[in-house]
C-alpha cells in the first residue's frame, strides 16, 4: 500500500490532484514511494500504468525518458518492425514535444503509433511500453499541449535534479531469486546459440549444470504462459548451455572478461552454492578469493546431500571448475574456528560466511534419543551415501531387509527416501503432517511422483509420537494421525489429532528430515554478531553484511534451510556489495539491485491477467526419464534432458515477456 498523488497502475484510477496530501487516497499496490533510505520517489512508470508520488513531476519528461529506455532496448532487439521503429518514433516525438518544438499533429501521431505497437508488436515489451504513455497523454493532456502551444520546453526539461532509473524485468526473472535473464537464455536455445544461452545464465547464476537439474524453478510458477496453457520448462532449458560447453570440451563461457587483480582479498567459508557463487563474482571483479571447506570434497550440500541420480557429480564439478578457472583458491579438510576467524579479519579485506545448515533437527517425539541405534540424522545419512557413491569415500550403505521411516516433507526428506530405495531397503515410509498437494509444492511434482513410482510409501497427516526401543535398539514408532478441521470463522482449517487413530509402525531406522540448523561455533563470541529467532546469522536481507563490519553471510546460514537458487541469489548480491566495500569501505546497492527489490515487492506476474495474441494449447515438452525399474537400484541420472528438437520446440513457446520499469527520484 502506497500513498500516491495519481495512479493508473493495473487499472487503478486514483486522482488526488488538487487535494491536500493528508486526504490522498492510498494505492492497493506496493509501489516504490521511497526509492531508498535517502531518497523519496517522484514517480514510477511501467508496463501496466503509471504512479505519481509528487505533484511537481514533469510528466512530459517522464514519458520522454521512459520512451528513451525502450528505444535503447528495441535497437538491441530488432525482431519486429512495430517494436523497433515504433520505439524510435515514440521517443523522437515525445522529445520534440518536451523540448518545445512539437505540433498538435504529433500528439495524434503518438497515440496512433502507440495503439499500433500494442496490437502488432511481437513481444510484451513492445506491447506494453505504450500503456503508461497513453495514460499520461490522456490524463495530463494539458501539460503536453502547453509545451506545444507555447513552444517552450517542459518545466524540468533542462533541469538535472531528477534521476531516472530503469530496469528490464520479466515475471520469470522477478520470481527467480538469482534474477537470471531467463528469456535471454531461452532465446539462445531457440537460436541454437548455446554459448549465448550459457553466458546469459552466468550473468547472475554460475551453477548452470546444477540449477538446470535440481532447481525448484519458482520461475515456472510465475510464467505468463501459465495463463494461456502451461508454463515453459524453464529449468530443463537452462542445462542445455552448460551441457553444450562440457560435452564439446570448450573452455568456460564466462559472462564477461575477468578484471585484473585489484589487490584485495576475501575469505569465503564454505564451498556450497552460496560460497561458490560469492567466489565466482568476486573473482570476476578482480578480487583474490580463498574458499575454506570443512569436507574433503568441494560443493557443500549439493555434493554430499543431493544424490547422484539427481545431480551427477561430474556435472557439478564442471560448475566448480568454472569458479576455479577464475583463479579462486580452494582449501579443503579445513574446519574454520573462532581463532581462524579472528586472524581472517587481519588477513582479508572481508569475510563471507556461507556454511549452510548441516545439523539435522529433531522430530521432537517422546523417547527421541540420538544414542538409540537406528536413529540417523538426514545429513549424516546422506553424507555417508553420497561420499561413497560419488567419491568412493567411506562405506557403502546397505539397507537390505531394513524398514526406513523418514519424517519430513521437503527436498532433503525426498532425497533420504529415494536413496533408501537405492540402498535396497525392504520398506521405505515417509511421515508427513500435511497433504500430497503441500509436499508437491515443497518439492516438485516430478520428484514426488518419481518417489511413488520407486516404491516409497507416503503417510500423510501423520507424525511420529514416540520411539520404541529395546536396549537402545529402535524397534518401532508410535504414529499419530491428524485431520483438517474447518475453522467455524472461515479461516484456515486446523490440523487436529484424531483420538484413537494412533498406530505402531515397526522400523529399523528413523531418519528426521524436518529441518536443519546452522553450526555457528566458528564466530568469535566477542564479535556479538546478531542472530535471528531461527538461530541463523542476521542481516538486513539486502546487502548481507552482518552486525560486524566486513563480515557478510549468505545462503542457509543466513536465511535457514532453503533452495539452491535462493542461496545463489543471496551470494550474488553479497559479492556485488563486497566488491565495492573492499575498495571504499562503504555498503551500497546498485540501482539495478534496488529496483530488483522494489519489483519483487510489487510483483511482476499477474495471475489474473488474460493473455491474448499468442497461440494457445502448445504442449509443454517433457524429457524422457528412466523407468522406475531402470533407476531404483542404481544411481544413474533419472532425466535424459531435452533432445535438440524438443529444446527448440519448448524455447519457441516462450513469449519473451520483458517489461520496462522506471523510477524517477
């Protein structure tokens, strides 16, 4: 909710012109009324309208500056005449009017060109740029006509007291925590320029092999194609550029040339997705980076937690080698402690903590004791399985004849039960307090149904109530059943225990996979770094610096257990901030990053939008997968990935939904 002077955003009609500010109507949307803590916004203009926060806005120049942003973009695109030439005409005519040289006929021409672009442009950016311009010409026609009739420039045309900050976005880009330029890498696939596709990905996401396989793809949830038929298979298209680079033995396609060393050093603690991402972008900026890893192998939880059948280690290692290729130094078998951290403050210009969350939390049932044989934390279990399968370290995991019960409902628990199947367990059960729909939302449709096909039994609306043991050997679990009871006041249904429905479930192993916590013993107590209520490292969630100057945190140790792409997005932002901090000692965000935050609050995707002008009913492509019988007793990669013809067909479904947003402050 934002206080506005005038707004047409998403059909909103707010007109407070002539009213005292205390009587202004409030917008229903999270419009960026404050650009940052130092500056109030004067106006916001974008694909779905315009909002003014200040009566003194020069609306003619605002329109001109917005058209200028599109002219730059349309020259780079050039895929359709209405978009390319229409954009030039819009800017030329608006600037002509704004500088006091326009004619009445120019207004009519502007409206005509705008409507033609809305109807005939191939992509959304060409269709939507005219929308706020038409709004301004309609509601503030007198200001445009004043420039024409007096042949004088608009009121602030020659003043430099206003900054115009623009950003290209798209619903999928906005939903991606790493803000990957998704339409660009899909376009690379469509054009069979897989190198361009990969470089577009690596602008903000270095782990293309990884996030092309194990990303929960929130981008697909906010794909505009969903409003027409089915979302684009965005994740599967991402891996194609990385596989092309690897399979052809090319060098690494970095997004831009690495800068020369600037003589600054940063220590990164942890080599998981957050640590690797932070190291990658710091190194690209010419900063020397040392990455410290406790495990004997690199990659963090993706290496030892995500199973081989989902994330083949040879592919993940290629992502890691892309980081090493920039000169990043890795130090393994090194558990960083408080004394080392104290020394790091002297030896390095900044420190990025990216240690993840590697302590399995308890189920909190009766008689839950770690000393009971058969009680096995999910992290420890997956470490044992994956260190052997991927690296030949330790012992093989053989669960022949055993019954395994996992308590959870997310990716970690899904990895546990599917690894248990591959370890030849007799029976594998997952207990989950919620329902099937929720577990699919927590993971993916494919992940859940592949587990069912492999023989995992899911017991929904259930929870472990007590561990039953004999001489500290697990024998069974008492399981409570629950049901959803409607709220008489119309709120969310309540989950309530069904009395008399509890039952005993014989098992050999109970594996809690409900969540993980961070081990933060490495932080010196005297630093008094602030923690969250979840016992993770507290930052403001924007620049990722902790309460101690020069010490940053990103990934699970900052936010709590989350997805790989969330960790990547945080670390990319942290690296950007650190790259400036080590030079000038200041914490700043780029305008592009500030705009990312504003747009995410505003929400780019409109699930109620009626999409027209595109051919509906084009089926989503699905890559072939190994059958359950082919995959359940081995660790072969389950998904083959798209063929070239599938990839092109899927890429051609993309509607290239770029938008331009701009703030004047």
